[in-house]
C-alpha cells in the first residue's frame, strides 16, 4: 500500500521556463547595475562589466572541472561570479561580497513561482492521507514558497552532491519519511531523473508528460503517465491507494 508521495518540483508543480529566464537575467542585470552605482558612490573607477555569456560559459566549465559539485548550482554560480568579478578588477573581498549579494537576489527571484492551477489544494488534501516529500535538482529555496508547508521533508539533491538520477537523494528521503521503496510513489516530469531512478529502487512512479509528447513504447510496470499533476488525486482514489 502506498504510504508516501515524493515530488519533483520544477516543471512538475509549476512551469519553470519563465521563472528561470527571469531569474537568470534579473540577478545578473541587478549585479551589473548595483555594482556600478556602488563604485560611483565611492568615487572608484568603474570596472569593466562582466558579460552574461562569459558567466554562463564559465560556470558550465566549472561544473565540468568540479564534477562532484556539478549539481550544486548555487555554489557554481557564486564561485563563477566571484572569479569573473575579481578578473574584472575588483579586489577579492569585494568580488566575493558582490557575488553573494547577487545570489541573494537570485534566490529572491527564483521563488517567485506560480503553481499549476489546483496544485495547492490537491497537496493540502493529499497530506491528510500520505507522507509528502520533495526531491529536486534545482536550487530553489523551497522553504520560502507557500507550497512547502504541505511537505514533511525537502531535499535539494545538488546540495547533497548527488543530483538525480543518483539514488542517494531518493534513499535519503525514504529514510526521512520512514517508508520502504514499495510503499512510495514518486511523481516527476523527467524520465531520466525521476522515473528511472525511482523504478530502480523499487518505488513506483507517475510520469508527468504532456499528451503531445509521443511515446510509442509501452510503459514499464509500476509507471503511470499523466498529462497534469493534478490528475494524481483521481488516480490514487480510483485505484484504492494505487498499486501494491
């Protein structure tokens, strides 16, 4: 019998495309603008502004060099910004200060998400019958988002240095929730990062995939595909607690 539900966040509980575009550009533009104003107020010469393209390229390269930190996106971003700012002419202390300030602005923008219609109410009802946990590869500060109140435990897999599909965040969540794999249903939008690792551990899975995504092969036993996460509640009710 299913006792716990674990959820991916980005593109499962909300549409993340617009969020990331706004956050990526917003925190970078804030940094360039505020740093220039700060230098002007102090009467210092303006350092050459770093470019968004360099920032994006350098943090990808850093992730490849520091493979263990590849999923720790906050660390990658802050380290890259500090390095580029120092290269542009800031002293080390100022470079690290402004990199940290930029990431604080990043997180303020990152949490401005809009859950899919009906998700908040659905989670409120589900938590009455199931233990809920979230497992994400993203670096969203989920505890700042109202939806987080429905979850007993939250895991940011990148900060564990074990981004999905690594089994460790799933195993950690099972331990936190006090359930066995076969008692747990994982819900996510990624076949590679959500469905496959859940199945390998003996969990069952719901794959959130739009109907226009064509899939010819039959789904493995233990997987159900839904176009909308809000259809999960009906699935659980119709199957009497889903599969055993």
